[in-house]
C-alpha cells in the first residue's frame, strides 16, 4: 500500500474525515486531529513502516508527514 493511502485511511479512522477530502496539502488542524490522534498516527506509521519518529517530530500537513516517513 502506498504511504499516502495508508495515511489517508489512518486519518479517516482517527478523525472521521472522508478519505477523498484528505489531500497532501491538508493541514492537521483542518482534519480535526488532536494531540492524542497525532501521537496515535505517528505510532501507526512506525508500526506499519518499521521506522522511528522521535517524540519531537512535528508536521503541519499530510505532505510534511509523508516526507518525514520517506526520509526515515
């Protein structure tokens, strides 16, 4: 599964935002993800892709998270 598709499905599960509304430029705030949702999203990414995202990893958009995962 492509990373972006995984992120979209995970964000949908966490926030209820329809998958088709989740775009690379979508901000985390507009997707209604709170601090706990963001932490769960990071954990899901770590488990799915066997990468480590430090606690201080921050991102404002889906695209920024995608770039972080590609770089990890």
